[in-house]
């Protein structure tokens, strides 16, 4: 009788790693407990308002052992928002971020980093080193390859452990959805880069995927195929991608702020820089306002959000 295939939990145990599946607003965290020399490391740190939760999770997991390294797959607010809180708790920790962000960190440029354009909270932090595609980084007892994963974000990276074929995918691959292709929202090309990231993951052929959101999964081929279909549909009709992005970002905004007057929410959609192109690059002010009203109307109709006395909040 053949042995049963390993589960993601089996693989994580052998790697000396733990996956903390976080709810929105935070991305998942991957903790590597490490060897005596390297110490513990964590990949991605959640949203800034969840910083205390992230610290508490790691304190509970590590006990008296220190956290010595922090890494980010990319610098979106849900993946790096806890950096400053973790560095306060473990001031000797070394923070590494993808190398493409280097020009925007010294001096700190919130607009170039995307925080201003998305109107999301952040706390500045200092990076100590950079993750360079084509090199490796030691996590736990294993060397992990660093691969470029553009598309969702131009500077994002993947981490891949070749012996177990385990992938830390960030937002380049989820099991059931496709992440927003942010460059497309600001008038730059991103769809082709997202295809390249999927091509890279397909070549790596991971057995286990640790995504930025959701549970670990093993059927990477199915997730890649589903992502390709969604991506091709958006390439054929870019306006649908803008609509998808607007719905996702409005939902995220409401998860953060809990309840917002409808007029304020529509104004936020119109004025938030990353959404200004959503109705089309040459949209008039009237068309942008109509797009905002229609976005909120559809979210209410689909029961994603609820409206009461002029206030919009997440349904349920």
C-alpha cells in the first residue's frame, strides 16, 4: 500500500514553519522557528491596526525565543503594516523587503509605495536589507529561492523551498480568487506581468502553497488555471477589472471603518487616487460620480453591504 500524501500541516512541521491564517484586514503570516544560528523569522506582518494581534500571535508561538528576522513578500498595507510594531517589540530583528522598493524607502515616500493612493493607514519603518530575485534566503533549516512575482505589485516576490516544493505565494496565487492587478488601476501595464508570475509558479510546480490569504492548499495547477481564466477575462474587458477592484477596495475600506455614510463612501470612491481611473481613463467628473453610485448600489443589491438610515456597513 502506498503512503498517504503529505498534508500541508506535515510539510510545515518538517520545515519548522507555522502558517497563521488571518482574517481581513491582515494578510497571513508564516513563522519559521529556525535553528540556533538563524533564529526565528516571519514572512508578512498584517495590517497596521492589527499590529498588537500580530505581536501577540508571535509572542505566544515563540515564548522566550526572539524574533530575529522579518520579511515581506511585497509592501501592500495588509502585508507590511505590522513591521513597525514587530520592530518595537524585537528591536534587534532584521527587516528585508523586495529590492524594487529600495528607492522609495530612504526617504520614505508614501505615495510611491502606494499607501496614499489607496488611502490606507500605514506606519513608516526602516528596511535593513533587500530580497533579490535569483538569490536565496535561509528560513528555518532550509534555503528558500527568491523569485520575482510582478502583476499584483511590480516589486513582489515569491519564496520557494525546492526540496519540499513549498511556495510562499503572497498575493501572486490564491486558491479561489485573483488579486487586483494594481498597476492597471493607475494607467500602467500589469496583466502581462501577472501572466509571467503565473508562468513562474507553473514552472516551479509547488506541492504546497502558502498564500497571502486563505488556507494552505495543494492543487496549485487548478489554482493557476482558474487565475489564468480570470486574468484573460479581465484582459478582454479591462473595465470589469476596474469594477472588481473597486468592489474589493470599498469592501476593505468598510472592514476598516465599520460604517460610513453613503455620501461619504461615494465621495471616497471618487477621490481615492487608485480608483480615479476605474470608470475609464478619460472619465468626466459626472461619470466618476455615476461609477461610485453604481458600485455602492451593486454592493447593496448583492448583499455584500447593508444600508440603514443612509449608513453603509458590511452585511451580517
